C-alpha cells in the first residue's frame, strides 16, 4: 500500500490551494512560483547545465505500452543536436491503455486529483533551473526567458487551471437529501448522489515555441477533472514535455496509481500522429496550440471530442497620440524584439495616421514615428550580448526564411540582420524586420507573418485605424490589442472596439509592462471569442467542459 495517498497530498497543499482560490476571484497580483533564479537551491542552479547535458544523447525512459520504434532528432536552435531518444508506442494501444485507467483516476475524486496535481507542480518547480535549459534548447528562447516562461510562469498557469477545476468541481455537492412537501400526504424524499465524471481520454498537442507554457493549462485542466492525458509534444520540442511526464508519473506511482495516467506520445515531422490520435473515438478532449490550418481541421473533424484551440492571429496596436514618445518607442522596441516575435501575443500590425500623431513636443509625422521606432529598436539591440539574450534564437528554419520572403512586402523601415551568439556561434539569431505599408494594402498586413516581422500601417486618421483594425481582427482574430492615446474619448472607442472583436486591450503601455506579457491569476490569455482562439487561458469554461455530473437518486 502506498505511504502517500492522494488525500494526504491534498492536505499537504491545502493552504496553497486556499490562497490560489482567493487569487482567481480577486485577479490581483499573486504568483506562487518565484521567477527569481536566486530563490532556487544553489545546487540545482549550478548543476542544471550538466544535468541537461546528461540527458542529451541518452534514451529517455517512461512508463507506457510497448515501444514500436525509437524517435530522435531534436536539434537546438542554438546549433546543437540533443541526441535524446524516446519510445513511440502503438497509438491505438496507447489510447486503449489510458481509456482503461479512467475508472481508477475518476474514483480518486476531486480532492485527491487536486492533491496529485499540486504535488506534481511542486516537484516541477524544484527542477525549474533544469527545465529552463531544456526549454531554451528546444524553443530557442534566451535562458532567462526560457527559465521564467518555461518553468515558474508555466507552473502558474498550470496551478490556475487546477484551481479553476477545483472551484468548478467543488461547487457540485457530493450528495443531497431531497424532501418535497406533499401537503397532507407524506413528503417525497430521495437521496441523491452527484459524481464528477471525466469525458474520457484527453490529449494535449504542444507547440515548439512554448513547449510548457502552452501545454500545461490543457494538461492540468484535463488531469484535475479526471481525464487521463496523452501529451503529444511538437517533434522539435519533446524534452520539456518528457521531463514533465516523468515527474507526473513519479508522483502518480508514489500515490499508488498507475503512472500511465499521464503518458507521452512522440512523433516526427515526416510521420505525425496527432491526426491518428485525434480521430480515435475514445479521444474526448483535445488541447492544441499552433497553426490555424491544423487547429481548424481539429475543430471541423474531431467532432467526438471537446476541442480547445489557440491558433494564429494578427495582434495590433493603434497609435493616436502619446505623452512620451521615447518611452512608447522603447516599450514597442522591447515588444518587437522579445524572443524574436515568436510569441502568440507579439504585435504585428501598428496603425499610425498619415498626418502624424500629437506629442507634448508637437506633431510627429508618420515617417518621424517610424524612424523613432527604428532608432529605439536599434539602440535597444545595440549591445550584442543583451540582444542575443532578448532575441533568443529562431526556433525553425521556416521562420528564418520568412524574414527574407517578407522583405519585399513594403518599404523597409528597419532591416533584419543576423547576430552571432558569443557562446553558440551557430545559433539562428535575427533582429526585427519593420516594414512600412499603406492602409489599403490589407492583404499584406492582415495575414500572420510569424517571427520578427511587423508592419507600420499608414492610415487616413485614427478613425480609419480603428476601422481597418476591426476588419482585420474580425477576420483573423488576435490575442492582444494595444492603443496609445492621450484622449479619453479615443481610449473609450478602443474599449468598444475590443469588446466588439472580443480581444484583450492594453492602453498606453510605456513602462515595465509589455503587450506581449500575460500574468497568470490576473490576465485572461485570449478570450475564446475571435478566430485566434476558441478558448481562454484560464477561465471556468476552460474547465467545466472537461467533465460531466452524473447523478443517481433513490427513494428513502
């Protein structure tokens, strides 16, 4: 018999759970997992680089059905072959295995599942320095971003999902005595039992750029609500997912449960398995982050499952007037540079009136604003070491090629240039490409151009900017919208626009907060209300569609 039961794990983490429940209801600042590397054990920080190297060129062992082949081929965008290999099971057998485990995981109950999930997160947090290196060398993020976004920030989002799941499940009583008066007759009395029942086997399809941040919400949302989960990472970013599954399996086993309740499914770009898994009728929940093409295919074809997608969009900023031009362009320079624009929240379309914008120093023309942004970006990236840290590496060759392909789409305001990393000379590093286009060239800027590519769009006036932005957002969707204006009326119009197209709005960001950053427990990431995503990370709807309530009733 296991010495550590799910119930004990719940008690162990109950205090943190109570605080987290409070956080999702206030949406104030709160983060349980530190983003400060110095808060982690000195030993784990020092040993992380060697621990990462020790995993490379090795076979990664996990619990699962018999292997039909070995999968390898991960290559760091910094120019290194990871050399790690993984077992690939038969996909039908994998689904059957997890389907058979549904009763075991269901019967653990909400409290036990919450305890297991929170124990997994505590252990993942302890290995955050190692995860930072794994995310860095699969996604291409600079180390500090890979550590923060790939470990504590991803864990924040995971815990947020767990807590929303607990909140939703805890709202359903386990039982009730139903007593209906019948006047002079004896009352009708029934005992009723209500059970949280998972939909079935779940799958999370990960992306290459944020292999944990975009995977954890779906993984933990499905897991806490009773669904065994298959983690299907992008073929270029398997290692962070494998490390996560390993920790989950260790906790499950120690709690006396089958470790395969969380399993890994790996594939290659040449022989993908996501469609095979998705179309298995026992697959009941699917989470996906990636291109709109495959996301749309899942929504249209996997009709037997609840499908949650985050796809492509055209994130936009409307510039009307500013109170501090230098502060605004510095903020935008960081936004465009961070991780080379490979974030689902990075701005692509910047709308600026042809006649210019008002500033405290007077009117600034469209071209002057464009030059100011180019100068701010060049200055910000002037120090090569800092530039490489912020830019990170381009995750895929296709993204690097896209920069060249887009140069002819408009007049170049700031050209993209390669940079050489001091430690990794073969890294794919490129600075942002900023292009100038006319508002009428909608076909050019209304398509997502993933990577460090953005457009300054010359419009007739701010009203025209609003009109053009609305048209693009309604058609393509977005995760983020920003506006700069010293006019309350314009800000009010921007809020109306944001509500019309159902996108998150940021106003006058000119300090230490950037439009492409999203804070768990406070910011809702995506709304689920426009074509860029059909779900929000994380809200109640993201959780309650993963389970049903089955009741049974008997006369007393």
